[in-house]
């Protein structure tokens, strides 16, 4: 049923609730200053409340990684996960949650064990799903960033991805959209490699593969600021965090409208989305049934 295009719809993208980062960033202890996350709980609750009030309802709410700050094996991790789940379970039952793994969820250099633990807690680290004629791919970007401790898992994701892109082609989907934690690039496809993007040769290979497959947009987080750009017509969208901000942006969520021809999106602060909802211009796009 979901292979068929049924008209415009929208979803909500959030990233980096990252319970524990705000305090550790403030005190300058990235590795062990994350023993408090009350501020993040309040922000995540505000995000859920804002989403629950929206009318019409979004098709789903995707969280693009770094669900919590505590790296695998660290002291506060289990408590952070438990508190985030307690907030998220208040999401309207008719709005599915889609989880994407981030570097803090898996470790900067993931292992089979850290990935297994994530999957037990949050679901698969990569998978695909259909909504109304649109094909969505969730990827484990950590396997592209550093798979040195689990090369076979990276290879398995590559094989799976090629199979999925073949499926998308066969079903002639309206659009293909990708979710991952680490952006391919922040502003320009040929920018220098750093902590916040992919190594250049890997980036180029993936960009070309995505372009040839007809992927329209890639949504990510990780940067804790809004950014993005284009590669041969494919848009790279980098969304700022629900939690800790590292730039001038506000705690927020992205509203993404999918029409037959295009993908339109806008980042809202949590306060703006809570108090005013989605602006009329975007709602009008949803109302135009084909």
C-alpha cells in the first residue's frame, strides 16, 4: 500500500537530543562532565509536546542520532537512555518514531558489540521503509567514518544499500530520501575533511552513488548548527540540535514537506513550533491533493 503516491505529506526531523552534553560542554569536560541532563529533558519534552499539537499529524518523527551523550561503556549512559525513552514514550501513538544511530550512540570507532547494544536498545542501525510512494533509507554513518574495528559490518551495509537502491529503481518511487547522523558535507561537496563531515574520497564515492540512484535529499545532524548545500541537484540538509547548540541557532526541529515534485523544509525553534505551529504557506502545500 505504501508503494503508492497518495498526495503530499510531511514529517518532522530532529537531531542530537544528546542528554548530558550541555553541562559537559559548559564545564569543558567532554568525556565525563555529563552527569546532569535536566535541561535536555525539558527541551525533549518541549519537542514532543510541539509535535503532538500539530494538525494534520506528521507521518513520522525521525531523530538523526546522538540520542544521548554518554559513549558506550561510560557511567551515565543507561540513565540517559532511560530518561530519553521516558520522554519519547509520550509522543502521540499515531506518530511513529524513527531512530538513526550517531557517534555517541555507537562510539567514534564502533565495534560489533557497541552496534549490537544499540540495536537491542533502539532498533536496527540501518533499514528502509516506504511512506506514500517515497522510499526512505536510514544509514549507519559511523561505518563510513571509521569501520576499522568492524570492516565486515561496513561491507554488509554496502551490499544491503546497493540492493535497496535496486528495489527503489524497480518500484519507480516518487523520491528517495536518506537519514544519517554525520553529514556528507556541511556547505560544499569539496570542502576539507574534519570531525563534522566525511573523509573526501569516501564522501565523493557516496555522493556519486546517491546521485546516480536519484536520491533527492540527505538529512543529518551531528553539527549542532544548521548548514547544508547541493551536489548535482541532491540536497544535503544539516539540522541543528534539539539539545546543546554549538553555534547561533536555537533548539529546534525541521518540518519537511514532500510533494510530487519537490521536498521543501524549514527549521523551527521549539518555541516557534509550540506557539504558532506550521506556517500557512507550508500547510497550503499539504492541502493540494493530486
